């Protein structure tokens, strides 16, 4: 395994890491395990960030739905008042 796996998202790097260095060959299983654990930690960190962002979006959506429902109710109430006033005016 090489450290090149960390830079797979950098396209067209010609077998070099993003810093222009040759990839380092890792043969010690402890080094490989350490590299894998670092990558897992990075994925977990991104996952946590995405979870927080998704929760924030969900909370915002709930607030928007609540505000929309309140505005719809207020509009319906105003429409009823207008209709009642029109009926009174036409009945005179």
C-alpha cells in the first residue's frame, strides 16, 4: 500500500502525491493499519460534519413549514373577513 491512496481524489497526479513527492511504499503492517485508521477517522469526521449540516437543514425546514402554516392560516382568516365584509356591503 502507498500513501498515494490518500490522494486518489487528486486526478491526474501521475503517480505522485499532491505535494509533488514520490509515493512512499509502506510494507510494515502497523504502518498500513495506522494509515487505514487515519483514513477511517477522516471519513468519520466528514460524516459527523454532514450529520450536523443535515440536522441544521432539517431544523430550518421545520421552521419554514411552521411559518408557512401560520401565514396560510392568517391569509385564510383575512379572506374570511373580506368575504364577510363584502356580504355585509352587498346586503345593505
